[in-house]
C-alpha cells in the first residue's frame, strides 16, 4: 500500500439503528494529519478509534497515533519523541512517517442515498 491509501475492510449496517460501522486501514502519508474521508459511507462520524497496526514495538517514529473528527473525515495524527524541552525531557512532536499502517473504525449515521 502506498502512503495515504485508505482501505475499507468491513462495512456493517446496524439494523433498526440507522448507524453504520466502517472498519479499515490507512498508511500514514507523512502530512500529519493523514485524512480518512468517509463521506461515501457516513453522513457524520459520531466516534472513531485509531491504533498502530503490527506485532512489533513501534519504535521512536511514530510512537503513537491520535485522531480528530471533522464532519465525515477522521484526521490521523502520528507522533514521535524528540529529546528537547526542559532538562532534556522527551517531547512529542509531529511525525512525518509515510509507511506505518494504522487500523481504524468509525461509527455514525449511514449515508442516505436518494432514489430518483
């Protein structure tokens, strides 16, 4: 997968709720944030969870990921440690990694398609 590639691995409609669960992966694009656009699936994102994928220790870059939702887009932020700050305390700064795979899921109202 190339940097920024979003893959949807599961799309589940939750009966009688109007909600949809979308599950997938994205490869960080180095731009921080890496966007996951879900407007084709959801009319809003009520909640989202992101985590680094893999079975090995993450190392220093990136060492964690966080997310922020804007409309129907999940913005994935990757962080790395730098030795800076007061008395040499490690400080988190934006990572520019463009290879780490991130797993994610989003829950929200399903997109309503108009029938004409």
